[in-house]
C-alpha cells in the first residue's frame, strides 16, 4: 500500500488532481493531500490512511450523492469502463454562518478486482472544476443576455433570480413605462402590479409553462399601464437558466413595445367586421352575433330574439338628386338614429348602402319585436335637415325574422328577414312585415323558377310567338309583335307574365331579351324575303327597362343589323314609359344612338305610366302603343274612351304612328279606324307560332280575306 501512496503523491505533484483509494474490505479510504484540501479537511499525515468513506461522502451535495453511489455500484458489479461524474462538495471547514459554499469536482474512478472477479478496491482521481463550472454558467447567462439584448436595442431587459425573488430591470425597461431608473425597484411586483388585471393570469401562466419546461421559451403578449396610466401592449420574451437537473434558477428576457402593431392589427380586425363609413358592425359580425344568439337560444328557458332588416325607401333617388356626399350624410344620420333606439346588448349593423339590420335580443314575445321595428321606423321618419336647409323625409321598408321560426344557421335568419323586407317593399314601402314560412315557400318557388329559367334559356325552351299588327285602313298585316313564351317541360306553355318579372329581378332578362331580339330579327328577314311588300313587314320587339339599362342594347342591335339583311327601319323596339322617367338623359342618349341607326322606337302601354306628355317631343320616339285598358273603354262606354282620342290626337301633332293594342271586337276596330293607323288584338289575330303566321301571309298573298276584316 505504501508504494501505492508514494506513487499517488508523486502523481499529485505532477498534476492538479487529487487521488483517492477505497479499500472495500477494510472500508477505509485514502484521500490524497490535494483531495483533502479540496474538501477542506485537515491535511493530517499524508502517508497514512486515516479516512473513512463518509469523510468524503457526507460532504457531497445531497442531490449528487446518489449519483456517486450509483457509479460506485456500477463499478463493483463489473462495469469495465471507468466512471466520471461531476459533483458538488461542501468544504468541511466552511463557517456555518457563511452558508454552504459548493465546489464542483469531477471524479473519475474504477474498481479493482481480485482473481475471482470480486471487487476489492475502488480507485480514482478528482479535480476541482468549480471555476470552469462558474465560467460556463456565466457564459451561458451572458450569452443569453447578449442574445436577448441584441434582439432589439429598443427592448427593455429583465433578469430574475428566482430563489431570491430579486429582479433586475434595465433602464430602458423602465423608460418604456415612462419611469426614471430610480423610480422602479427590484421586485417582481413592480412589473406585475402594472399589468392589466385581465392579462395577469395569462402572463403568469406563460411564465410558469416555461419554468416547468412545458414550453421551450417564454413568449407572451400582454397589456400594461405606463406611468401616465396609458395602456400599452408588450411582448415579453425570456429564457430560464437551469441547473444541471433542469431546475430553473434564473430567468432573463426582454420586453418589446408592440402597441403600434397591436393597434394596426386591431384596426384590421375591426375593419374586417365593421362598415367604414358608419363604424357599425358589418354583415360578417352581425352573422356571428346571430349565430351566438342562436346558440344561446338552444338552451332551455331562453328568451326569443329577432333579426330586423331596415331598408331605406328610394334612397337611390336621394343620392341621384342630392349627390353622394349628401347621401352619405343621410346614411350617417340614419345610422345614428337607429343606434339611439338600439338597446344595450343589441347589435346594429350596416349590410349594404342603405340597408341596416338589428339583432334584438331577449324579447318577451313576438309583439316586442314589432314594437322595436316600429320604434326604428319612427326614428327614421323624422325629417332630416340637410345643410342646405332642405328637409327630406325618409321611410324604410322593414322585415322581421323571429327566432321562434326555428333556425339552425344565422344566414337563414338573415335571409328570411330580407324576404320579409322585400315583401314590405313590394307591398308599397314604408311598411313592416314579419317573416312567415309561407313567404319562404314563395321565395323557394321563385328560386327554383330562377334556376329553371336559366336552364330554359340554355336548353332552348324559350320560343317566340308572333302577333300580327294590321293596318286599320285595309286590315292587311303590316308587321308583328314578338312575344316570348316558355315551353316548360312539365307546365307546358308559360305566359310571360309568370316569368318576365322574375327575369327582370334576377337580371336574366338581359340574355333572354338579347336572344329574343336575334330570333325575331332573323324571322323577320325570312318573312321579308318570302313575302315582299311595298313597305317591308316590320317587327316589334319588347325591350325591358333592365335590359335597356344593363345590357349594351345599342351594340347588340348594331351587330344584329350587320349580320342580318333587314332595313333597320323595319325593326321597332318597344320601350315602357317607366324607363323614360328613371334616367331621362342617359335614356335619351341611348335612344338617339338607336335612332341614328334608323331603328324605330315605340312607347308601349302608353298612358298607363306616370310620365308627363311633355317629354315626348324631346325624345326620338316613332310610335305610341295605346294601352288595352283605354281601347276596352271604347266598348264598355266608360269615360276613358276619350283618352284614345286624346292620345291619337297627340300622336298626330307629334307626327307619331299610333297602334291600338288589345282590340277584341269589331266595334272597337270601327271606332279606332279614323284615329289610329295600326291595330293589334284578338279580333285580328292571336299571337301564334311562325307556321300559323306564314299561313296568314300566304292567304293574304292569295287575296284571301283575313278571318275578321273590318
Ligand atoms: P305587351 O308588350 O303589352 O304585349 C301585349 C300583350 O297583350 C301580350 O300578352 C298579348 O298576347 C296580349 N294581347 C294581344 N291582343 C290581345 C287582346 O285582344 N286581348 C287581350 N286580353 N290581350 C291581348 P303576353 O304575350 O302575355 O305578354 C305579356 C307581356 O309580357 C307583354 O305585354 C310584354 O310586356 C311582356 N313580354 C312578352 N314578350 C316579351 C319579351 O320578349 N321581352 C320583354 N321584355 N317582355 C316581353
Ligand atoms: Ca309590347
Ligand atoms: Ca302593351
């Protein structure tokens, strides 16, 4: 053994390590002088083994001692590789008052076996690595701090010693909150007490999740008040410094002011669900709220609620007459008034230009919804004074949908409120209507019909019938009116009254009208070629208001005349009076363009519209069609009979041709003969398929008398 000790002493002198040698049979431990010095034990007699294993092991840090034991045991059962373990020891001579002063040692060792393979000794070396350990930790910490600091010079830094609870805030950290360096102390409370109460739990949780290791780092957004009491948004980032067992002992990080970014984000969010002009919630937000109300409503005992749509009547006219900026002002006033009638908790939204909606929650019954709607109607009907000192009076059409109807989806409820609103509008405006399932049935029928109509157009189910228009003088066919029919696969021939209004509403009238125009002109070309007349046969084609406004009617007619060889003057377009009143200037320009191509223009149903006769001479009109109601008055002897004369007289003065429509009897025909040039009606011929018309034309050519000559 002594030779061993000499060798150990020699080895120690050559290096910086201490040596140990544990005799398992005598359970004595040799500690070299340097090891004893590491442990703070008195040097004693270096040549004698005076120590027990416990002199060493009792000084080992409680968290490390098990590891050491485990390493010894592994060696004793024959592990061939020497162990190496870093552990902390307390110096035996340290004053108790100074608290433990832990040194870090790295200990290497292995077992020595006898011939039978039994362990007889454990031998090894130790080195003091305290400085290295501290340097490592310092490095790690400073690296972290450096990285965090580098992340943004504008950021505030903090460094929290978890055990002591001390926290360091950088001057920048304090300045971000408007404080001088000295105004904020070194406690966590200085931070947390300024966090908005609602955000505090979230921040604490985020920190804890990182401390416990569930999150790899801390990154959290929260609101805090600065010295002036202003609310700021902050982003805190941080990393824990852990001891060897992964326990967080320290945490450091940065704090970034993200108020500007948050505001921008919130603005974007706000804009996404609000209307820019009035600042009211938009359709998206309203649907969301209705959805929430529907969810609440599924619970037992929930009170009913309603969705109310308010659509201003004739708002377009206000916009057109007063300009859009006055229109916008009116809308803002209406929004404000509706907002005042709104109860707290109800949502008022703007759905489109002049359409608002209110979600009225927590109602006693359906009657309460109606009362709310009436309140809104009253609020709107108070005169609005515009800056020019002009007063305008607004009305609204209001539709109500009740939760009692039973909805699964917010969209459905809003749609039903719309349907009720439309019914209020078509029922004469300035009304309130409540949705019932009947209305939905009608709307669904209309929807189905719209789909069918679309298909009809594509699949060629539409056809034209032609009704002769005769020269009253001779009874000869002068031309035709093309009248649309729908050859429905199930319903047979559908008259236009049943599908033209829907086609106008949906805009389908534009392609339908285009088709009719082409078809009628091609038919006319064929008949003109086959049945030449001194004055060529003409064709009247109906053009609906919507088609005239929305479709490029001038272009369509020009293309058609280029492609089909008819004299343009033999094409007559029938327009209604309502078209002429709506947008006179625009209308006149279009009419003039058509007239420039020598196409003729006819006013249909003349006398039924609101228009004054005064505009007539300003428009390029060629024909007046006297409405059937005036013609009928001739035979019923009503006072209206004189109107035919007045219109006919007017036509003469303005040098317009005149067509009497719906002539059903010989008496009517006789009466009209001296006044109108043309007539059209069942008395002469019903609208019919081209084959039937052709037979009439052939008969005429053969001088066979028409069925009912005058
Ligand atoms: P409208 O332009 O006033 O057409 C005249 C209507 O009176 C036609 O009805 C015609 O069949 C009917 N009629 C003709 N003679 C008599 C008569 O002696 N007695 C009676 N009671 N009625 C007579 P129809 O074909 O049902 O068309 C109805 C309306 O549908 C048309 O009224 C027109 O406004 C519209 N329409 C028809 N075809 C088209 C089209 O191609 N485009 C557009 N936009 N509208 C069309
Ligand atoms: Ca017509
Ligand atoms: Ca007519």
